[in-house]
C-alpha cells in the first residue's frame, strides 16, 4: 500500500514524458500483480464510481434515443411522415412511455390512438 501511495505521490509531482509514463504504470501493474494486491486510492474509487454512474446514464439515454428512433420509423411506416409536434413528443418521452406507445402501435388504427388511450 505504501509503495502504491509513493507511486501516486511521484506521479502527482513528476510530469513524465508519455513513453516513461506508460512504463511507470506498467511497472506498477506488474508490481501489484506479483504481490496479488491492488491499492485504489479514495480519489480513484470516487472517479471509478462517477465514471460508472455517468456511463450508466449515457447508456440509458442512448437506449431511450434508439427506442424513440425505432418507434418513429414504425409510426412513419404505418401512418406516414410525422409532424413536428409528434416528433417533439417522441423526443421528450421517457422509456416507459415509449414502450407503452410501441405496444399500442400493434393494434392502433390511427396515430391519435397511440398518443391518447
């Protein structure tokens, strides 16, 4: 643990050229592997947690956008080109609402019956 802290301290003070920086981190990884240990500082843990949270948010948003795009294609195939208000409605909808609209599309006779049921 102390060696890892020393490496982190050195890394914070010493700006290494890219080639040496890579060698430094490879050496640290080898050292930790040999001793079957890895120390992650509290700052690193916070960074990892925030990165995972951000990745999850981005993934969920991307999924919602993809779902809205797929539903748009299905609606336009069935009912023709959507107007601006309908496109705005699709873009503003959350995933639960989009899934509900997708289920309604199966039996809908009109576009309005999808939005209002």
